C-alpha cells in the first residue's frame, strides 16, 4: 500500500473497506454453518441416546451408553467443532480488518494534521 499520496491513501481505504465487508460476510456464513452443525450434532446425539441400550451385568450402564452415543455421534461432533473453529477464525479476520481500517484512519488523520501544521494552521 502506498500512503505517500492522497490517491494511495484513498485506495488503501477502499481496499480496507472491501476486505472488512468480505470478512464480515464470511463471518455471517460461518456463524450460520456453525449453528447448523451444532444443531445437527445435538439432534444426532439425542437420537443416539434413545437407541443406545447397553447391558452390563444385567443392568443398564450409563458409562457404556455414553460411550456408544459418543462413538455414534463422533463424525457430527467433529463437524460441529470444526465449523465452530472456522467461525472463530472468521471472527479474528474481521477483527484484523477492523484494526487495519483503524490504522489507515489514524495515518490519514496524522497526515491531515501534519499538512495543516505545515500551512501554519497548527493543530485544531
């Protein structure tokens, strides 16, 4: 990025705005996917509990039932965890883009004040 000219600074603003908008859209999509995957996982897990009947010594074992349910829902749990991690990564991208946008604004403000000072106007 070229911050030596108004045009360069304007281009940096436009690019930062585009990057931020893209990151926000990706975050919205990732949040929706994460919520859907989590819902699917919970549904699959609760249905697996209704099907799981594990007898140990003639009695139903809670630990054995949990194991069977976890084994049956492993793929859904993986998908839910992965989609949540991708949502967090998208959120970090939005934060990074916001920081870049703020940094460009800070540079523009400093540049404007420097020009005003050079013209003899000083700080407002």
